[in-house]
């Protein structure tokens, strides 16, 4: 079945259990939002799905269009069509955005095949324009000396260029002022469509005013405690996470 | 299978192969006066050269190894096991057709004749002890530019050769310059007449083919007043179980207003001890620039220097060192200011991978009586693994007023998060590493000639591929 699917996932880092039996399915064409308080395991979930080597999956499954991806390295998952927009994107000194994206696209081509440079630049400039980015950006080193807004915009530019099947956006709204938030949201909305499944991770309801989700899940203490439509986000905003915690039962009390 | 193909060992490393060659001239193992006389006989040295060699031998035997400050690893070199002179017994040819087949094949695999056609003004190819090919484009030769091997240079152009030979780097400069003085063979002699600007680079390629061998080329470049020349050298050797020694001496002389750019991209196999002395002498308004890329070898000790003898002369060292598992790159620069208004610039970048160790050793000397001298030194180190090591030993002596010196150093590490970030974009771990490393050296590589920056990028990729799982 075509979807990004997480089944009964349990994750530890060191001896600490962070995700405790989480299940979720994001089909292409849908936007799912995961909301939750700090420390609920949202970012861990994002990294584990992307294949971060520090986390240990003790139980459960992650599949992409039916294929088990848990045994794959992060780069293999990426080439299969998984994208993670990072909450804190890394700086890569000396490597320009243009060269970095070119290398990333080249890595997706069969051996011996060369990326067509003119097509590449045409596409890059087109996407940058849509995101309101100046062309001079391409010759800057990836994320080096970028403002919070520039970093997030660069993440969305990469998303637009790499055209994955599934994208996880980890706290893409954090550190953005309202104008930057609108630009980023516009970029994401442009890419919405039947070919892309989006998992949107956020602490605040604010982002969901601009990227309206199809489904909302509330994550507390490593599990999804409540799922619903977009109105759930508003309800959560009104009642606060304590309400979600209470409904999650005693296992959430420790958090 | 034909016997000629059987003798070839191919590895994925570009330079790691060797052919069986019949050496008509072989000085045997070990070093004594007999060895020196053998070399002098074979090369038909003039008397003054034979005497120079014997002085070199004496000094070499007297001097201790510089292990007190550098590396105990030098003590593992067994000078009695090394072969100091090996040559096929033919002279350097002017066209590739005449070069013996096995040797020609070697250079063809390394791509030298192809590069020559594409962008070089002249090429010299040295195989073990002697040049087997040496040619300069007709137009360049007609301008009066001399580009020959050292043996030919000292015989045919003694009036220029003798004037400068051993003057920039005296025999007793260090133990290895003395060793080179005793047994030197091969290397280039270049003279550029006043005002002549050689547009395309002259290239030398140094190839070690034999096991337990020592290569001791000697290069002397003289750029006469107002002339300009770029010289590039490349080097490779097959990977043997036993140690190989490469100990060159390179002397540059830039007369008034002349410019010399000397570029090295070495790619030694990990059994090579690379102990090289390189120094230039810059007269009034002259400029000497060393671009030095050290990849491979077991231990490299090399500190290209410029003696800024003339007023307003400039010296520059741009260097990149990549120390992979088990390797030690002990490199740096020396800038000796000896006149007013002289400027020097040192930019050094090193990368340590696995258990690799990179050491920067710099010397900047500005005496008290000088005025308006400037030095800028930047050294940046990149560590790939937790086991990688880097050390910096800058020795800066700047006395007097009105002289300016600036020194910056940084150490950074490729973080696991950075690699994960790049892997998430679809790059393999090795691709991510090599992109990081290329990014780290990028601003420096941009100053290199195009052909060499491409070559360097490729070498870095090969190194990173080999170092990751």
C-alpha cells in the first residue's frame, strides 16, 4: 500500500525510552500534523524515520510504500523518496547551495549518467523565485551565517528541488517571524498535491493557520494520544496540552 | 596470458601499479663512497659535481636524524637497504614514440602525454632515477626557455647552472638535503630569459617504479629579470610492503621582478617517506608562490620557504595536506624576510582522517632592522574522526617597529550531525565526507589552475571513499 507507515514504534537513545508504541500512516496527497509539548518525542520520531544512527529502534516497523526501510541507511531512504526538513539544519562551510543540491540530485541518477547543468539551473532559479529567494543565494555556503528564516527557506528550497514522495517538516515554524512563516507556508502549499505526503511536526497551532492539515495527531510521552481533523488543533490551542495529557492517562503523568 | 600483462598489479588507486623493468644501471643497495662514484661514472659527472656529491655524503653521514623534534618514525628508515640509483640505461627522449614501451605505458596510464597535448608548455617524465622523456613546445623553446633534466642542465649550461646550484639550499641545510646532494639524479633545470612570460605550465612527473628505492631528484629553476613561469609536479608510486624514500631538493631563483609559481600535487602510496627541501630566493620586486598539495605517503616532512632577499619581494605558500589512516603529514612554510617592504602570506589547510596526523610547522622571521614588512599566516585543520590528530607549531619572530604580522588558526571537525544532514539529502557517507572536505579546502583550491583543482578534487574523493567503511 502506498503510504509512509509507522507501526507500534519503540525507540530508545542510550537507556532512555523516547517513543513508546507509536503508529501512524501518511498516504500521498495528505498533510498530517503532529502536535505535542516539548519532550514528547516529536523530533525523535522525525529523525528515526529519516534513519539517524544515534537512535535505537527496539520494537516496531517503519515502511515506505510497503517496503521496510528500517534496515536502510539514511541516504538510501532519502533516495527512495523521503525528505526531512530539519529543525536545526547543519552548516556546510565552503559548499554552495548550488553545488550541494547538484550533488544531491546527481546521487539520485544511475551510475554514468550526468545531471544536465542548464536544466538544473533553470529549475533551481524557478524554485528560488517562487520562494522569494535572491539568485545570489546559490553561491552562499549551505546554512553558513544564515538567519533562522533563511535556513528554513533553504530547507523548503531543497524539498522543492528533490521532489520526494514523503516529507517530514520538523518544527519548520520555530524561530520564524510572521512574514517568514507565510513565505515558508506558501512554499509548502505550492508543493501539496497527490504525489506528496507531508508529516508536519509543530509545537504551535500557528503554523496550521497557513498550512491547513487533513489530519491532526497529538503526541504525548512518545505516543499518539488523540487524532482528529484540523479542528483538533484549535481545540488543543484552546484547552492546552494538559487536556491532552489527562486524556492520555497515567503514563503521561511522568512527563 | 602474455607475460607483460602478468607483471601488472592493478589496484583502484591510480598510481598503484608497476611494471617489471630491466635496469641496466643499478648502484645496488646501501650507501658508501662507492655508490657515489658509481653514480658519477654512470652520469659522466664533471669533477666539480663529483666533489659536490662527496661533500654531500660526508655531511649526510655526520648529521643526526632530526628525530628530536619531528617524528621517531624516521628511525625506521634502513639506509643500507635502499637502492640509490636505478636507470634503464637510455637517455631522455624528445618524443614518446622513442620511450621504451613498458615505461611509456606507465606514463600513458597516468595520463601524462594526454595532458601534455591539452595544456602544457613542456613535460619532463622521470622514471626512478632518470628522465625518460623531456620535451618543450617549439614556440617556448624558441623564446630561449631552457627546460631539461638536471644532468643535461649542468653539462650544457654550466655558466647558469653552477652559479645558483646549491646556493639557495646548501648541502648542509639538513640531513636529507645532504643525502640528496650526494646521490641526486633527475629533476628539472629551467631557465627563463629576461622578460619572457611562459603562458602554459611546464610539468614534471616523478614516478617511482622499483621497490626499496630512493628517488633523489634535484630541481633548479631560474627566472631571469621580469620573466614568469609556472611549474607543476606530480608524483606517484606503487604500494610496496617495504619503505620507499623520496628526498628531493628544489631551488628557485626569481631575479628582479620575476614571478615563479611552483605547484605540487603529490599522491604517494602509504609506504613512501617523503622528505623534501624546497626553497626560493626572491630578489627585488620578485614573487615566489608555492602551491603544495600533500596527499598520501607514510611520512611527509616538507616546509617550502621563501627567502625575501630583495626589497618589495613577495612570498606565498598555499598548502593542503591530507593525512589518512596511519599517515603523518608534517608540513608548513618558512618565510625569511631579509629586506624592507617584503610581504609573505601562508595559508595552510590540513585534513586528518582516521588515525591520520597533520602537523603544521611554520617559521616566519623578520629581523629588527627591517621596515614595513608584512606577514599573514592562516592555518586551519579539519578533523574527520575522534582518533584524528592535528598539531600546530608556529614560530614567528618579528622584531622592530613598523612590521606587521597576523596569525589565525582554527580547528574544526566534521560532525555526525553534518554527515547525517547530507546523507538525508541522498549522499552516501563517503560522498558527504568528500563534499565536506572539498568545501573546507574550496576557497584555497579556487586559486589553483583549473586542471589541478579538478585533479585534487578527484584525489580527495578517492581518499574519502577508501576511508569510509
